[in-house]
C-alpha cells in the first residue's frame, strides 16, 4: 500500500508538507497547483510553490514531491512541464479535479472533464515534453454534475500516457460535501491499466479500510484527514500503533510555527497556525480549547505565547529545514 499526501490549495503548502511528512507514513506528496495561463513561467515560480525542487524534489524528511500543473492549453502546459522537469521533481501531476468556480470559469481543473479528447491531448503533450524517467500522473474527479463519463475520462488520461491516476470520489458539483462515492472508483480501476489511487473523505482507519474495499484500490491519497490527525497515515499502515497524542503533536506544531515565522509574511502567520488548529479540533479536544482562546487573536507573538507559552520566534530551534529563501 502506498499513501500519498494530497494537494490542497491554501492549506497544504510546503510548510505543512514538511511537518506532516516528518510524522511518517506518507510515501509521496503532490504539491498545490501551479497555474499555467498562456506563458512560459520562470523557474522561480516553480520553486516558490515547490521549494523542495531546490533539494532533490524531497521534503526535509526525504519524502518525494510531485509538482502539480493546472491549465487547459496543451502546448503551454507541455512547455512548462519541460521546464519544470529540468528542476528535478519526483514527477509531474496534472490537475483535472479542482472544483473552484474561478478555476472552472477559465476551463481549468474539473471543467476539463467535459472534454475527454482535450484531457488526452494535454496528457499526451506533457508526456512527450518530459524525459521518460519523469513520471506523469493526474488527479481527476468523477465528473462535472454526474459520473456518466468518469470511465471515459479515465481511459483518455491513461491512454494518453499517464503513469498513475488519482480519483477524488466526488463530482465537481459535489464540492467537498460528504459522502465520497468510493464505489464509483471501482469501475475506473477495472477499466484502466495504470495504478489508481482512491481519494476523498478518509478521516480514520475505518474509512481507509472501507474505501479500499469499495474502490478496490490498494493505494490511498489523504488530505483533510491527515491535516486533522497527523498520525493517520501511520495508523492506516499499522492500526495497532499507539495514537499520536497532543503531547507528541506539540513539538511538531512548534516546528510548523518556526517554518511559518521564517517563510511566511508576518500578516499571514497567525492565520496559518489558527487554520491548522481549526482542522485539529476534529480529533483533539486540546485543539478545540486552544482555538477558542486564539480564534480572535491576530498578533503572531500573542498566538505563539497562547499556544506554546513562548515568544513568536522561539520555535525556530525545533525546526531544522532543507529550505532556503522562498521568494
């Protein structure tokens, strides 16, 4: 079984990837999307979103990171993929699943599922543009408003040369509303000849087991479940393993805070920590209490003191990192 860490725009950036992969259990990450809109991007754009490119395409813990591209122009995506491949990612992923309206209005993300032929052209162009040793994968949803073309889209993607396919078990219209329709992945897995990874609504070990049963997939991608419980990947791999409790999580949160203070602009720092705390409330009563105290606090120093009992920059000593400047 392989466990992947999902791309989550606005949440799971390199700082949180760094910390969650230090916990263990994650075999590979996919970055948040890099938007391609008609121009050949400079290398600094790729390294800003995926600073792991400066360190062999891996997080501090050594977990490989595939860089994700999103766009609808096959030629432009291919040109950018070629430049990106030169920076040494663990692979290139294509976004066919984002449900955001602003993305879909411009023909990107899940909107592409309306045109399987375009999906195939994009994948084929990117596959031809990058060296054979660089994996090309894709992430899709089950469709726009229904699942009627899910297998057709998957066959287009796999047939055009994708090495792996992640399927988020919802349509664009579903957004992130439960339930995830894991059973719909089974038909895709049976139809294509590439590995299929199941994704969506996996919050605990029982969800993981049921997802694997219904989808027929051995491999899983974790998103919000991993953010809410950083020990989830380890627990799925070994259900008998002792849980990651709040005491064990606190040094990891200090490491996260140190990275945020070092790499994120000051006005956004408190929000980043509270954002993670908000997710942690689902699993940890201590996070519920801390979030209640800090919800309206926006000064970084007060947030750090309120959660860790230390000055804003005191957590730096906890966080050796492979990342240099992120411009």
